[in-house]
């Protein structure tokens, strides 16, 4: 019994002290450094318009459906690209629901971008990401959409392709990860400076 | 399976091998009560002050019962501490979104989940947890559950190395020293690095962004009480709504994610965990997060070699872990790169693999590697949704957990789990040649084998017992997101993850119900503490034994023969326990996918 009481004192005091250090001091030091050295990133890498209005984050995707914009991947986050409700579809390989959705997305993608019924469609264009907020599409996916966007924007396909190259990110350090085109930044650039 | 993937895999293996020895040497100093580190001038006074407040005499060592009791009482107090914060969240500070208190069952599940280093999450982080709950209620356990795990592993290693000894060290000293000298300094550097990659660290309320292109959605009409309005046909009335804003999550994320990875906790700040662009902004942040998951567990194998004065044994254990690990990575990568034939028949490009639930910046390879790393260690963070993996791709993380997460494993938990298999492997080898088995000069006797088997049987019983129960219960089936064999996989994964203290999920399962929360909570408690107690008994028993000099009949615990025997023991026990259940889930699903069968 005496042993248990002495352990209890150790447990309660260590909980308080370690919480103060690990959950008070430590996050505040990180906060201080982050806000001094990486202010923009520590606050969400926000894209702010000239009028001071926040248009989104460089790291987060947004929904686009109009033909003059590049379309992001399908999203399962809330009603689509809900950045306070990140989620994947969590549908499995034998899911009827997923299969039906992919079938419909493939048909839409081919129709919108003038592909033949036998043309393969990039996987990222018809599948939802894990976060539902994926900011990127594959380079192949962007190139397939380029002609449609160029026509709707009244720009030449070459100009659009140059923009795609400009907003292609990765692989990082030349080897890590896969290249991807940042859809929000690309579409904002289409809007003009 | 592209060349870029092979290069990244090679980079990862080289980096891991390179940090193992330095980490092991540093652990040697941290886990020695009188060890010196270059942080002593800063942390020494803090360490001594902490002991004084706790009333602990650091030089006084404990026997296995005192050590275990201290750990259990500490866990209980921490669990109550977090439960209280979660239940009182609505009246506590740092809650700019005004989030409400958690229900009793969810608070119980979450408090247990973080206390046991599981980090199973029945909730959606960004819409449930206030900044205080994340930063104090949850991150506290990210530190101390990891430190406790390392402490237990150290106690077991001491038991193996010492002879005719009653004591195994002092739990409080191990806890405090690991937290201060190992976890905090690394996390401080790591968290700042993560911010440099784009991870957030602030206390602002969520940001509203004005969408570039507003769009319309149709939602169910609700009346003033928030109930769905039904039309004359009994179906919900749908109304159109324009979405013109995006709410962007904010908060003190980086400080928590650093320890979430290093401590193999895995509990995401946001629901999508390390798939969320804020929580894992770049492939480099992804690479270092994967490396930090394995860092301590890998270093502990070197620590084992040093303390037992048999470095070849330490590397042999590491080698067995790496053999199992590489087999898992390659199988998972191959399955995901091959993709889903059902979707490919519809027109998805063959070369792209299975991208459902994966991020473009990581691609197939980094998603498969992360899934294998996070389940080989008992981390449970995910950068892709395991539920949407192909049948065989999803089998790898599931089987990893069921093997007991001994492939590097959770910080501490991996090593002590693997040492149980070492004891069994030595025992089996002894039976085969008809001699009394020895491990590093100590006779392995009936009591030791009983304790080792007990800790393994408890896991198997909890996983299969609970899964069997839910799969015939109404409340269990109501939570499923997928039908057919994949539904069984969702349930099997949940209880494997809970019992194995992993925390990843086939996340389609709706587990935030009183029944699931409670049973998963129990599974997590069983998996953590009913495993630790027999292991500590084993440590106590080994510590008291005398060491006999090696003879011609001594089975060497290093070299290829030992590695093969150890890997064989792990696989044999895992397969005997879980193959029947796996055959009904992912294995049958694989064949059904090939036939194009849908549910």
C-alpha cells in the first residue's frame, strides 16, 4: 500500500511536470521559431489576392468544374475539397459504388476532353485522393485537359502547356516523390495577374 | 514498379542503416541513469528538479514487479488526465472553433487509445478536437507512451544482460530521461523542419478562403431542429446550395506531428492523417517521417547488441526485421502498381496503378512504402487510405500488424515483441537438437516459455475473439462501409490494429458508436498491458538467472541460421494464428477481384 501511494505521487507529479514541458514549453518554442522564420508556411501557405482576400492555400486543392479551368481529382472530403473535413472515399477494390463512380467519371472525362471511347484515362483523374484535398494532378492528366482549357480561355495550346510546366512541382531534390501539377495555382494564373 | 521507386527504396534503406548505430549509442547513454550527453548542461537541472517534485530517488532501482506497477499506475493517471480534458473541452481554453465536449464512450476510447500508444481514432480530428485537446490531451501521451515503451524494452534488455540480479532499473528515471534527452530534442529540430516544408504551427481560428470558382451542390433539406425533411414519397427533399468558401484547418500541428512519428504514435491531427497536405506537405517531409518512425526501434537493436555484449546478435535481430520488412514493401508495392483489374477494364490507364485513396505527390511507391513502414512499426499514421488498397496490397499492412509488429516495431514495443520471438526461436532450436535451450548463456526454462507464449496468445485471442463477435452482431455490421469479404477485412483490421496498438484503419468503418468505442478500447488495453506484464515477468526471471559459459552445444544467436530460424518462427506463428481469417477476407477478395465480382 505504501508502495502504491509513493508510485501515485510519482505518477501525478510526473504527469504535471512532463505535460508542462512537452505540451506547454515545447510547442510554444516551435511556435516561436516557426512564426519568426517560416511565418507564411506556419500559417497555411495562404494565397492572398491583391484585395487582401484569401483565395486558398498553395498546398490545398479546390473544386473546379467549369470548362475554362483545369479540373482537380475527385474528392471525398465533405461535399468536395472541404479543408476542414479531410477524407478519402475508403471504398475497397470490389466496391460496386466505387466502380460505378469511376465508370461515370471516365465517361465525363472523355467527353469533356474529346477522347475516344477506347482511350485510357489517367488514374488520378477518376479516383479520389486519400485526403480529398490533393492539390496536384498528374502531368499526363493536365496535358489531356490542355486543349479544352486553351479553347475556352482563347489562348494558344503552347501558352497553356508552358503554364503547366511552370506549375509542375517535383520530384523533390530530383528523386523524391512524383511530379504533379498544382491545379489551384495553375487556374489562378489562367485568371491573369 | 518503376526505377524511381527502386532508387527511393535504396535511399531509405541506406539512411536507416546509417542512423541505427548512432541512435543505438545515444540510447545507451540515455538509458543509463548516470550516462552523460551533451545536453546535460541544459537538461540536467530540469531532470533533477523533476525527480525532486516526484519524490523519486534516481539511484534506487526497482525489481520487475515494482517497475511494472509504476508503469501501470503512471498509465492510469495519464489516461484519467486525458479523459478529463476531452470531457471538459468545451469549457477549457484554446478552442477557437467552439467545439463541444466528447461523449463518454468516445472520450474513453480516445484516452485509452493514446495512453496505449495506439492512436486509433474514432473521430474526425479537425471537427472534434480543440487545440488544447490536441496539444495537451493527446500529444502528452505521444511523448510518454513512447517513453514508457522504450523503458519496458530497456528493462527487458537489462534482464537479458544482467545475471543474478533482482532489479531492472528505475521506471521513473527511464521515463524522464527518455522524454527529456531523446524525444524532446529530436522533436524540436524535426518540428521546425516540418514547418519549413509547409506544415502549420499557429493558434489562429480556421481560415475562410473565397473560392475561385463557386459551385452548387444538392443537400438534404433540414428543418429548424436539424432533422431531414422527407417528401411525400418518403425520400429526403433535396435543395441546392452554393459553396463559395473553403474553410482551412489551422492549429499547432507541427509540434504534435514530430512526436507522432518519432514516438510511433500515428494519431493524425487531421482526419486524413499524413495524406493531408498540411500534415505531410512534401515528398521530403514524407521521407523523413517514414525514417523517424523506424529511427528509435532500429537503434534499439544496436542497443541490445551493446548491452548484451554481442553486437552480432543485435545486427542479426535487425537483419531478421529487415528481411520481413523488405518482403512486405515489395509485395505491397507490386500489388498497388499492378492496379485494380476491374477499374482497368473500365478504361483506367494500366501503367498508373491503383490511385484510389493516394496522393499524386507520393505516388504508388511512397504510398506502399509508408503503409508497410507504419504497420511494421506500430505507428499507424497513413499517407494513403489502406481501405482502398487492392486486396493483396491491403493484406500486407494487416498481416504486418498481426505478426505482432516486430518488424522494427513501435518504439520499445517492437524490440520486446521481437525478443519474445527470439526466446521462442531458441526454445524451438533447443527442442530440435534435444538440449536445454540457452539464450546468451541463460537457460530458457518452462516459466520463461510460458510467459513468452502468454504474451502472444493474448494478442491472438483478442484479435480473433473480438472480430468473431462483431462479425455476428448487428452493431458490428452496421458500421461497415464495404460489403462482401472487404467488410470482414474492415472488422478484422480494426481489432488487429487496436490489439496491436497500431492505430491505422480500414477507415471506412464507422467506429464512433458506444459498442465499437468500448470494445476497441478494451482490445487496446489488452494488447498493451496484458502483453507487458508477462514480458516484464520474463525480464525479471531472466535477470535472476546465472550465466553459464558457452559450450559446444550452445546455439549461436547470430548469423544466417539464426536469422532464418527467427524469421521462420515469426511467420509460422503469424500464419498459424491468422491465415484462416485472412483467407476469408483479403485473400478471397483477391480472387474475386480477378473475376470482376462486385459488392
